């Protein structure tokens, strides 16, 4: 049985509103305004990073909020521990996204132990996977959503120029009863249309919508040839 909040995401676009440390847009109010603009444009959900941003955004939008807390730069750093996940939940996240790779977690818990604890506390869990093996582990652990978020970033798969269509297809075929979300390098509306036609439950787009620095470099690089 798919949870009603996850049903709300089906067939739609989730927009990731994040700014990197040191960037001009890195402010909770700014991210909340970005999220509001995305919802007006048709987003059915928002993904965001950091407790202040989660709280600010949750207070301004009525769509489901997927919360993460990035802590560190290497290994498992997307909501890396049970404590981080609980904090995201307390900040107001409707769904908690976790690194769902098979790498060691900083608090010594397994991914399955973390999911079990969160489910016991009423949380919904999204698994950020880097490979098919990660996805299988995440499904076995009872994840509510599995995603392609970390494909190309863990060393198990080559980083594709656009979405990892191959991994997405494998996950959709192997786990027909689990919502499969596509995230990562969806740069154009055509990319989005293709992943949805493949059967993705929904898709997350971040950089191409909410990261003006990167978007500007795409145009500037083209001018420079």
C-alpha cells in the first residue's frame, strides 16, 4: 500500500531547492521563495536540504516536502545517521531521504536498521541509491520510495551525461510494487518526459530549475564554444 503523501507525487515533478555553501542564494527565506515559485509553476513536491530550509519551506507550501541533511563531503553524507533523519523529521519533512548505498554509515547502524527505526516513529523513507544492488537492499529494508539520486557518484556506475536511463529501467522492471523516482541530471523537459514514459513514479529536477549559477555557465560555455 502506497502512502497517500507518496500518491500525491505520482506522475508529477518534484523540484529540488538547494543552494551550496557560500552561494548568494543560500538562505532559508530565499529557498522558501524558490519553493513557492516552483509550486506555482506546477511542482507536486519539493526536495530541500538543511533543517532551516526544511522548516521555512514547510511553512510556505502545501505539497509534500522531501527533506535531507547533508553533513560532510565524502562517503555517506546525505542524511548520514539516524540522528540526522530524526532532525529532518522534527523540522517538518514529510519524507526523509537517506543515502541508501551499501557503504558504512557514520553511526554504525545499517541502512535497514535506520529505516526500521524511522518507520517505528512514523516517518516515510526515500532511498537515494547509486546502483541496482543499492536499490535491492533498499527495497528489502522496506523503503517507501527508491531513487536513482546517487547513480554515477559512488564509483559503482559511470556518471552519465543525462539521467541514468539504464538504472532507472532496471529498477522499474525489478520492483513494480515500489515507487521508483528518477533524480539526477534531468536537464531538459525532454529528459523529464522520457523518464516518465519509462514508468518513473515521479522525477526530481534541481539544477536545471533552481541553480542559476550552473544554468548561466551552460549558456556562457556555449558562447565560448
